[in-house]
């Protein structure tokens, strides 16, 4: 599901950012802390509908607060330090005299804030502040992401991809799976209407045998590309022995791994696609394409693997090719 992929990406990037801020702070490297003020302004705007901006753009070296939204009357402190003292120090700043009637939010960007929400705080300027509702950490922000409308979640995914997308590049490696997607994505698939050499009756028999009638429309949509993918596999194998075989082996490995999770057959089928998408997106040699195109290409691979006996059980005497 797209929602699952968007959330997984967002969760990974925010937690990596939080970890790096914390670990770099221990050796007094604070550049990410500074950049994070503007980043979290945009993040909170997307999550909560604010219009926050970095207050240092308006007034340099303002103590106690980092972000301000004059329209919604909200001020925000972004901090790598998650402590009662830090919050009380912020609430005690004289700058709050200039923001009477504003609400105060505290974002802990590198720590767990659960214990802070249960505490009471000295609030000399009587700022509108509820610890339970106005203290955020990465976990609470991710809970908001989890329940967002998918179009908003997609926009957040694109934002994080632009801001933080390079963080995991150093651990990426090339994969044959990404290579075949790169090849397939260059093909014009719009004119294909059938793949005459496959036996549709046998494929339907395998669908019924594996209780996959819910998935039948997807299989019917993508089985027509069997011949074209077979051609691409043959071209791919000219680059080296066993390349197409290794792609099918990866797909089968995902099937075997996920089969042990005791899920419904249709869930297993779509989970295979989700996992393959994640593997491809984390491949160094993946040439990025729109997510919808990637999902289509991976679905073609998965349906092809289903037809070729690589995933799910075969009924007795199954033969997918017309002889």
C-alpha cells in the first residue's frame, strides 16, 4: 500500500535525523540543530496547518523561542534538550511579554518527551501551554503522520525526500532488481493488450488454488505483460549470466519470508510488492521514477513471478504456457 511506504520512509528519515542531532551534539557539532529550526517549521506547518516561520528571520537572536505563527498565534521552541529545566527556561524569557495570548509549543527533536508531558512547569508570564498537548517529540509527530490523509502524507513524503533523502545513500548498494525496473520503466507499455502464449485457464486455476480471487483483477491487469517482460529478461541476461534468475530469486525470497507471518493470501501478495518497492528504492542504481510508475512495474514483476511458479503454490499439473 502507498500509505505504508510513505509512512515507512517518513519514519525512517525523522528517526535518522533525531539520532544524528543527538550523536553530533555529543561532540559539539550543532549545525543540524540550527538547520532543524527551519525544517521543523515546515514540518509543523504540514502536520498541523500552521504558518510558522523562523523568528530569527524577523528578529535576530531571539531567546526562548525559535518559530512564530502570527496568524494562528503560536510560538515554538525547537530543542535537542528534553528537560523540565529547558522548558522552564524558555517560559521564563521576557520575550513572552511581546506575545501575549499566544500558545507555546515545545518540540524535543532528539529525545522522548513522555515523562515531560506528565509534569507541571513554572510559567511566570502565564503563556497558554498544556504540557500534555503542547510538548512534541518524534514519536508523537509520527502518530500524527500515521493518521494523515494520504494526499497530505504524500506531500510530506516529497518534502522529506527533498530535505533528507540523501541520508541513507552511503549504505545503498546496486541490485539487479533495480536494474530490471530501470529497463522496464523505459518501455512503452500502453499498446499491449494480451500475451497469447500464457494459459489463462491455468493461471485462474492457480489463483483459486491459493485463495487469491481478491487479487485476480491485479493479476489480470498485469499478466498481459508476460511476453514483454520475458523479452526484457533476455536482454538483461546479455549483461551477465543469472541476472534474471537472481531477480526471480529475490522475489521468491520475499514470498518465503512473508509466508511465515500468518497473513491472508491477498495480504501476502501485496506485501511482497511493498517489500520489493522498498528494496528497489534503497538500491544505489535505482533511477527514480514517479511512485505510481514504480508500483506498476513492480506489480508486473510480481504477477510474472506468480505465473512462472516462483511465488505461491502450484495446483497439480500446473502449466502456465500454452504448448
